[in-house]
């Protein structure tokens, strides 16, 4: 200290007038520096985002956060709405189903109810996500299937379904290996 000042007269005179701080500004700046120092590396880092959840949100929107959806490592999600009764279908079985297919924005691209009749499919001939989810159902059961693009139509356009779309199907399993439909 020179003459009771922190800076000697020569040093203080070399600091431009518009850069100099008065005592109050100095105390505020010092206090702010101390507060910010407390936010440094002693704080735990924020958690890394869950990559699976981010992927689910990307394809299925906020609905993907629901706790009643069972997510498989493949990215397929199944929400059981009604359990049903009896034997679950196998890949070689024919199933009779009512279903509604929609995109994450709610746009319906297929609906067996609108057509007025259920549909019959061989499980193993369905898109991979739907085929993998079918064993979760038993006759009389209902579920929602959350199918990522890799288990759906992938990068190709399929009717009203844009490329690389996540698909949400609500499926009601009416019967496994049903009798042929009456004509």
C-alpha cells in the first residue's frame, strides 16, 4: 500500500477513467465473484439425458413418458390396456384384430373400425414391431404398441405414413386362429 491506497498514484492514473470502479462497485463485483465461485466444480454435474427417453420422445411425443409403458431394448413399447384371456398368439398364428394406427401428432393413418370390420393377419407377416408386440396380448385383450421406425416402415413412405415415423397402434385381439370369415 502506498499512501493508504491499494494502488500507487502512478498505477491508478494509468487506468482509464471509464474502467475504474468505485468502492461500492468493487464490493458488488467481489461478492458476485464469490457467489459464482460456489457454483464451480464442487457442484455435481447435471444428469446426462436418458438417451432412450430422448429417442422415445422423438418418435412418440410426451406420451412416451407414461410409467405404464413397458419399453423393450429394441425400442418397442407396450402399454397393456386390458389383459384378455387364453393363449397368446405365436408367429405362425392368424389373428383377428381391431386396430387404430396413428402418428405421434394424433393423425390416424389406418382404422379397422372405420372400415367396419376387423382384420385378419398372420403374426409373422406383420411389420416387425407389431409382430414382436402381439404375444403381449391374449384374446379379448387390448394394448397400445409404440413402434419405432426401425421396427416399422423405416426410411420408406408407406401410404400416409412419412419416412422414419414412430407408429402408435391401439390393438384389440379378438381371436387367435379364428374360423374363416363368413362371406
